[in-house]
């Protein structure tokens, strides 16, 4: 009995940082992702086993981060941001070129993609800055925050990596909006952005222009730039109401869908589980977002409210952009479907965000000193 009691106390102590609501929702999405991945890889147990390894690492890091108080995370914000900038500069100078993009930094024993660090470092840094300036917050502070945001975005877009640049920009913009930026100023930026579209078009890479043109008319290049969108929309539409059934997707198993284990895994899921499956997945994402927003609303400090809000809305951006590009509503920008697509780096980043949310919830009754 004494041994059993010790084991029970140990288990409770290990699980104490975990928020059950967030955890069960995330595990449900992961379960759907593993089922879809098994089908997308032509029933390859090796790829699924590798994803289990990625999940183990991601959950371990989530558990570690969930035990770090928000006050400690705030102290780490500037060093993590500066470290991320240094790595981005190192990529620009010494990074490996793969498929025409310079995104990876070779460390000898492994390669890393420093732009992923900015998905967490950016909201940390901006939340830290606004917390420090909360009492005297003015228009100049929003300008400084914009500069802190633009520098890494420019470095990431230069690689080029439009998908990651969009996600980092979204995380930073959410912080700036939640910090109280006036709607009039936001509207002014939107108008200025629309006015600058001709300039943006002129500085875009050729492949980026092709993606936008292909979005308007995929049939203009059905075997080239339009192939991804055409095949993915066929798969999404052919799923119908109930889907073709698990492992029965013809577009998937005849290998018409490109990148079906990563960026276009939603097409595989839609074909096999149909509209009902899509509604279930969307409901799970909305539940995760709703739980995260509740945590943000009950956060005790300005820093933790901003950080939690940005992380939660970034989850929405991940899902919205991926589903939009697979469905042919948005350009293809290389954003994975959160907790479903195969890959370790994005999975670790997402679970680090969940771990931060758990930390904020766990310390919601503590007052910052």
C-alpha cells in the first residue's frame, strides 16, 4: 500500500502542470493525424513510428515548459529573441541551400531551421516589451514593436520562406493588436498595404507570383504550378459527406496528391473522412482555441495575457492558412496542418506554445512582483 501511495503521488506530481482540457483536445487531434499519416504514407509503419518519436520529444518539451513560471519566461524573452536573430543572420551568411532556399543551419551533428525559433521568440519579445511599457504605452512604442517584428520577418522572407514569415508576422501582429493599437491606425495600415501591392508584386520571387496567379486560375498550368491545387481540391471534393473511408482514398493511394504527408495532408483527411470528418476536426481546433482564450482571459499579468492570446490565435492562423491553401482559397505557402502534418520542428513549436499556455494557467493566481 505504501509503494502504491508513493507511485500515485509521483504520478500526480508529474501530471500536475498538465491542463486536462488542452491535453485531451491535443491528443484527439494527434490521433486523427496519426490515422491520416498512416494512410498518406501508403500504410508505412516506419513514418508513423518516426512521428511517434516526434510526438514524444514535443510532449517532453511541453511538460518542461509548462513548469516554468511566466515571470521566468519573461526574463528569457530578450535573450531568446536576440539568439534567434543571430541564428537568422548566420543562415543568411552560412546556411545550407536546399531546393533553392537558404533556410537551414548545419551544426555538424544536425541541421536546424532557426526561423522556427521566431514563432515562439517573437510573441515572447513583444509581450515582454509591452509589459515593460504598459504604464506609459504610446504610439512610439507600437512603432518600436513594429520594428522588432519587421527585422526577423525580412530575414525569413529573404531565405525565402513565405509560410514561416506569415506565421511569425501573424504572431507579432496579434500581440500588437491585443496591446491596444487603435482601429484607426490598423485601418490605415490596411489601406497602405493595399496601396503597396504593386510594389510588393515587383519584389516577389517568380515562384511566389506563380502561386498567386495559379490561385486565380489553376488550369492555366495544370501540370506545373497549378498541379498541387487541382489535385488537392479534387481530393477534398471527392470525399463528399461521409468520405471514402480510411485507407480508401483513391487520390491518395494513386499518389496524385503532392506532399500528402506534410503540407497537403488535409486533402488526404478530407477525401477519406469527408465533410463529417472535417467538421469534427474544425470542432477540435475551435475547442483548443476556446480553451486557450479562456486561459488568456484569466491570465494575471499583461505579459501573460498578450502571450497567451498570441499563441492561441497563431493556432487559428496555422489551421486557417493550411485548410485555405489545400481547398484552393489561399495561395500555397507551405504551412503545415497543426498537430496533423508529419514533421518534428513544427510539432515541437506547437507543443511549446501549449506548454506556455499550461504554465500561464497553472500560475494564474500568482501576482507578479
